[in-house]
């Protein structure tokens, strides 16, 4: 069945309130469109945890610090709606920029944990934009659950902090990273890789798996990461931004691997920034 499509805060609130009055639980899957299997797995997860599923599509200008990145962000509403319809989500909320950020808009939400490191060190202001839009979506929709992928682990960490700090009555449901058969983490940005770069892209995940293997053999984090960094950059295809092992719970940098720690990576390939993380 075709999902309802609504474009205003008033309409989405009406839809959700009706479900809640009928005793139904509601899950939100926030997206920026360009839906791929990773998003679809989030919608399936939402259907497992709640009776009624809201998917939001909003390319949030506040979280792009590079105008070219914003302008080239894949956007195809008709295809996204077809994919959502196949899974049977209930309603799609597609607000305009004006609806989300009217002229007088003057509020920013800033989380002070999990920042200045990893992606935030390279994309200053990005997570402020994410925190602001996610807070708005949580308050607008009033869902009981919200599903986020572990591929954006730092984002997930910051959103969990935000929800706890602001006492927002919503449960954050994480979902594992979905990968292509060759190991590349799914991302809307993969569509921008050239044909030859798409062949090379899985080397990032392969280098990360090699770090994991080396750590399990007792090689130090420093040595294992240095080796992976050099091997990725040796042919001048990748430009590595970071390759770090951090504790998955507090995001602090580890000097020795221990339970629950993760390897985080970001690298440029052509004009495309790839990020990934794995449990060690
Ligand atoms: O992960 C994303 O797609 C975005 O950062 C999100 C959470 C939808 C906020 O714009």
C-alpha cells in the first residue's frame, strides 16, 4: 500500500496522534533520502519494534559544511517513495526547508560530548546541524522509537547523549551497518563514486579487517593502524582522514584493544568521503 505523504508539522502530528490514541506505538526512521538497503533495514527494524512507522526525508542544510556536498546530495523523491512503499511504511514526512527552518529560526542544539574528534574534527559544525534537526524531528513527530544505523556510530553516540540530556521521551534503536557483497558499507554517497573508484572502495573495509586481525595477533594499535594507513595511501587512491581505535561506549581513544572497542575510519576516494567502523 502507498504510504501517506505529509509535508507539514501539523499534518505529521495529526497522523501520529491518531495512532497513539488508538494505542499504537510509533517508530521514526529519519533519513535524508537517497534510500539504499541500509535505510530499508532501518525501516524493517522500525516495523519490528513499533506498530506504526514514520520515515522522514529531509536533506538538512544545517549539517553540510560544504555547499558542493549539499548540492550534489542524491535526491529522488519518487524512487524513495517507491522503495518505502515496497516495505509498507505507514507515512512519509517530507518537510520543506521553510517548514523546518522558517525565516526567524534562531536556535541551535549543541551536544558537547563526542565532538572535536573523528568526523567532527574534519567537518566542524556538522553534528550541531544533526543535533538540531534530530531534536526538531523528535519533537515534531512524537515517536516512541527512532532507528539509526551503526555506520554513523559517532552520530548515534551524540544522539543518545542528546536524548538522555534533554529527557526526550524516545528510545534510540541502533541497527548494524549493511554492506555490499564486497564489504563496502552502504551509503548514499557511494552512488557518486566513479566506476573505477567503486572497484577500489572495498579496500577501506579490507584494510580495517587487516587492522582487526593484526590487533588480535598482538600487534599494537599504533603499528596496525600505521600499516593500514600506508597501504591505503600507497597507490594515491585514498587520502585517509583518520584511523583510530576508540571505546564504543565513551568514544575515548584506546592505546590497547579491549572489549567493546571499535576501529573508526574515514578516507577520501576521488571526491567522495567514505566512513566506516567495525567492532574489534
Ligand atoms: O544520518 C542521516 O541521514 C542524517 O544525519 C539524519 C540523522 C537523517 C539527520 O539529518
